[in-house]
């Protein structure tokens, strides 16, 4: 999985006054969990744009003053309800021998015969939770729609891989090809035409 580097500064004070001062200065207060003890740090809000405002999944290298570096994944984000300004970020530290859970985007590949015939592809799950060792975290979960006829579905079981575990019930629908209104209308008209009595032959 691709990684993004975030450079920050450790926070000596974590009170409300200090936190407000950080935000006023354009920085975001953050916490890194998963190690021996939480690491409180802050970084410029602009440093998180390529991590937060993207449909892709990334791991993170957090570099703080003093030469300390941590591998992590984003676990939680708090944003302002009106301005969408990032208020706080939680990270979880990665270890090579310890599995981690994170959301991975679904990528559609192939061409569906059902879509070519007028069906509409619906992506029910844009991201799925997976659990794996850091080295086995995929960039995407590929859903091959090549076999999908109109009305068919792909379940999470079709995306299974021995390198990671998908944390959703087996009956979770990833995507499906639905019959469009135009295709449904055409089918109904064709059915009516087939049932209509044939015209009488002239003598």
C-alpha cells in the first residue's frame, strides 16, 4: 500500500487552551495510539489534504521533531459540522507482525454484459473493512464485473484473498447490475408485442 509522510511536532500541552491555539495557527492536533503510550503531535492542516481528501487508502509515516518516526494508519477524523475544517485526527501505529484493520476502496474492473445491454451498474460498497498485516494491505479490492448479466450481483466472497480478511458478512453486496427504466420498458413492450394476436390473413 502507498504511504504518505506527515511531518509534525510533538505536543507538550494537550489542554483545551493549547488545542485552540494550535487550530488558530492552522495546525491540527493529533494522537497516535497502539504503542507503549499515546503520542500527541500536531501538523499543518495542509499536510493532510492528500490523506483525507482522497478516495484512496494510504498508510502514513509520521515524522516528528527529534528524528522520531512512526508507521501508522488513519483511524478517526473529526471535522467541523459547518466549515468541514479538520479538528482532530487519530492514528494507529503499525507493527510488521501485528494485523491492523482499515477501510480499503473497491475498484471496478472489466466490462459487464448486462451494462452493455442497457443495465445500470450500482456500487453498493465503495469501501470495505479488511484486516491484515501491514505488508499485505491492498491498495484496492478489485471487483471484476465481467460475468455480470442484468440483475446479477457480486458479493464480498468474490473479493476474498488469503493475504487479508474482509470483515463483512458473506451476503454483503459489493455491486450489482440493475435493469434500467428504459430497458424495463423495452422488455415490457416486447412482451406485449409477443402476446398480441397475429393479424388475420387476407383471402
